[in-house]
C-alpha cells in the first residue's frame, strides 16, 4: 500500500520502562485522492461493523421506546467524543506504529501495572459473549417463525454456540486478521445499511423521520433540569440509568473497541505501522509476528508532509466512515423501531427484531426473514469484532510487556493470539450461561464507561508528553478529551451508585417476582 523505507537506523528514543523506540523515516503514503482513499481506509469499517450492534439494535430502540427521543442527545454526544478519542489514539499509532494501549503502558508507574489493568478491564467488558447470546434468539425466530420460550432454552443455546464457532472460524482465515475483518465488515455493513434504508423508506412515515432526527439534538431533559421543572433527583429516580449509561458507551464503539482501532491501523500498515508488523491468520498467512517495540520518525519537512497525508486518511476513516456511519446506524434503527413498536413496550426480552419483523411481514412474509437476517448481521458483526478486540488487546499487551512471552511463542505473535482465542472461546461458552443477554449487555456498557473515563485521560497525557510538539493535539482536542473523561465518569458514577442503591433497597414481593420473570426470558 505504501513504499516502506529501511528502518535500519541505529538511533533510539526512550519513553517509559518499555524498550526504546527505533527511528526511521515515515513511509510514503499513496497520494490523497478518491481512488486511493478507498484503497487506504478500512479500519473504520471494522469498527463500524462492531459498533452497529448492541447499541443500535438493542439499547437504542429500548431507550427510545422507554424514554422517548429526549435522551438521544446522549448518543450524539457519545459519538462525537468517541470520534475524538479514536483519532487521538490513532495519532499515537501513526507516529510510533504501536497501539495506543502500548503508549498507555509507557506511563508511570509501570508497563506491567497498566498492562494488567487493561487486560482485566478487557476481559471484564468483553469476556462474556453477550452479542452471541443475542444472536441465538434471532436465529431461532428465523427458523421457527416465533419468539422462543423458556422451554426452547436448549435450542437457543445451541444456536449461540454455533454463532461463537462461526466467529472463531472466520478469525482463522484471510491472510491477516485485520484484512479478513475488513472484507467481512464491508460486506456486512453494506447489507445492513441497504436493508435499513429500504425498510425505513417503506414503513416509516415522514413525520417520524423528522421527530427522531431532531431528537438527537435538543437536550430536553437537561433543559428541564436547568429550568427547575424537574429535579436531578427526580430524573435519576425515573430513568433507567443502566440503560442510558449503556447507550452512552455503545452508541459508538463502546470502550476497549475505541482503543483497538489503533491496533487495526497498525496491522493495516498505516503510518509507521508498516515497520512494526501485523497479526497473521492461522491459515493462508506468512506474517505471524509484530515487533516488540515501535518505530518513530524524525521531524523533518519531508516526514511532516507524509504525516499530513496519513493524518488526512485517518480523519476520513473516522469522521466520514465511522462517526457518520454510527449516527446513521443509530438513527435508522431507532427510526424503524419507534415507528413499528408501541411506546412503553417492554424491550428487556430482546425481541426488538421479532417485533419489527412481525410488523413488516404483514405486507410481505419475506420481510420476516429479511428483517431477522439484518438483525443477525448487526449482532454477529459486533460479536466478531468484540472477539477480536478482546483477544487482540490482551495479545498485544503481553507481547509488548514480556520478552519471555515472545520467546515462548518463538517470536510468532499469531501463536499467542490463537492460544488466547482458544481460552476465550472455552470461557465464553461457560460464561454465556450466566444470565439473559440484555443484563449481560448492560454489564458490558457499565465496564465500557469505566474504560472510556480512564483511557481518555491517559491518552491526553500520552499525546501531550510522549509525542513531539509538532504532532501534539490542539487545545480544542485536549479540551474534548477532558470532556470525554468527565462525561463517562459521570455515567459510570450514576450507574454504579444506582445499582448499589437498588441492591440495598427493600423489594416488595411482587417486584421480586417480576425480576425473576424477566431473568427467565433469556430466549425472549
């Protein structure tokens, strides 16, 4: 994709307790034009396919039906803040060839401390395959033309395991894992957006389009709190904070995925990433290793010219592909759901897709299968991306942190990747039994808020201390990273305090029984 200069330069630069960076000139990017744009971008497609999943298919419609459109300023704010966060992680990777988590590991107190913390947060957020658990009911409904009941639990579980197996199989082929994910992601998002656009045009009245669109911008609840017509306490008590906190996280990439975009930029060979290496697939690849440390470039006019072109590609990938795609994905899903599902409907049973499919099949029976196929691709694309995100993040952390790990795997990072994938698959098959899918997904959102709150502050530190002054973010971008930290810290606090309060609050017997019934609707 780009001309790669020799990195055989003896100069090294130190940062943190990890090995020092090597130094080489930045690779020459393709000249910026429309043709080369589509040849160069692609990581944003992987992240978009991963993003248009639980947030858009499950959480967005559930929040709209339960609270109306007045809360969707949260989604708009989240997408903008996460876009800035993504680009700042990518900034570090274009300069060093290292994923942003490696940059965080270069901070004090030590690489082992931050590597262990991020490994734990990654496993906590993505260790339970909530999206695979969501695929099971969709497959069941498509095959049996009805929503599953508790008696169908075993059958739905089999479909969940088949979904997990399909994800593992795809991660084994394609040359590099990034290339395989990119190709599959383009195909899946093409079907998703074509179907959603067609369904919205066919089934949603124009008045609903206008109402939903403007719902992403007015901050009705904030205005109500500021003018005193509703108190903050009253708003908290009448709002499903766990649901809205999950919306805040999953309207975009949702936590660890925001950081992994930089790993895919490295494996795509963008910026200095082509001098570092990529993770190859088990079948059909000769590329199986990644350098234990990154390569940076000296600040020269020629390197800065190349940097500016790479940065232009990165902005196009994240602004026009990922961020715009996230907004359209959320809008189209919510627009369709609010037109077809009655306000106040209980969405905890994850039957969003079956309700929409049933409404559309009244015109033509084939819509039942097309709608559920769309739902499957939405959920499966996120499951596939989340699987790679979890395994890739843990793999890269320990590949960089430990020379012994590199020696035991004979310098082949793919061996470590697939060993962790095997462990993650075994654990996922057990963990998926731990609860119904919506509860699992809300826990994912809870952890994602914590990851976003911490990482946005650390990325600000990394990019303003480890990068040369010429490459550091503007003060506006720095301010947005601070806002991102505060935004997700507030949601994490509200979600945590709300759950603690609910845990200690006395429950009437009737409410306890209702909770049991909701939990039993695993296959609903």
